[in-house]
C-alpha cells in the first residue's frame, strides 16, 4: 500500500499551514464541532480531547499504519529552485522518503508505548483506543543529489513536518481526540544519516508527549 499522498483538499492544506504557527495556534477555537475540548498547556501545539468520561476506559492501543503527505506545491517549489532539469525531484524519491519516514514513525511509537506497558490490539474490540497518524512533510532535505540555487547544503537537508493524529473509540468510531503539532530541525543537518537521526529525535519527542495524553485513558487520572 502506498503511504504517499500528494494531493490534499484546500481546506486541509489551510489547516495544516495554520498549525505550523504558534501564534495562529493560540487563536484556534476552544471546542471542535464534535465537542472535543482544547487542552491548554498541552505538549502539542494543538490538542483537543474528550471530557473525563473516557478516562480509565482504554487498556489497549490500536496504532494504525501512519501516512506521510507533501503539500500540493512541494515538488513544483523545489523543481523551480533546482539547478538543471536533471536535478529535479522524482516522485519515486518522494515515495521512498515518505515510506522511510513512516517506517521510523511506526517503529518509534510502538516501542515507546510498549516500554510504558501498553498492550497493542489489531482489531475492533471494547477497551481499545485507535490512533490514526498522518505526517505532513514541508522540508525533508535533499531527496537525491539535486542542487538548489541559493541554499547551503545544511539548508537543503533541513527538516520540517507536522503531525496530525486522530484518536477513536475502536468499536463506536467516536472521535476521542485530535493532535496537531509542527516541528523543525534545530539547525541544518549535514548528511542523510544525520537527517534521519534528527527526524527520529523529533518523533521520539512526539511519542513521549503522547504518553502523557494517553495515560488518563488507561488509569482514569486527570490529563496532565
């Protein structure tokens, strides 16, 4: 199954662009149309969650396969900056980068949750919270060997991405929560190896933040 989807609806793109800005995130509504309440001082730029009635109900997690997306203009933007037609980004390279990113994400999140004692489910059953992650990639560095005018090597290898995660009750399909969080590398990375290490570091931070959000659904405690 392909994990890469390039085309997005305009409304979704607008939401994604907004969530990369902390200033705009502060202006998001306090409640969604589904009745989810925004949690202030959360470890994510935007976190919407159901009220305390769901606490203590979910002992297991169903982590659905992650998907990675690029903005509509991602390829066109970098192709315009490429030096020579031979250095333009290929869709196959984008597919490869997205697949690698999703594999790292799934591995890191599963290991992090397992270390914290979570039991994983793979089907619709009572007591299972389902998590559906989507990652929007804004910058992921030089996908192959393309040289981009006006950019240093470190800038070409920078990382910028946003996590969107929906949480559902696996049997009723009722939405329990929404997470949106944009992150970027602290500085330009020097190679593909260090770029991947930086991506994995950012993902580990996401996974640790998720634990603090999920814990009340398992123990019944109030969200931190």
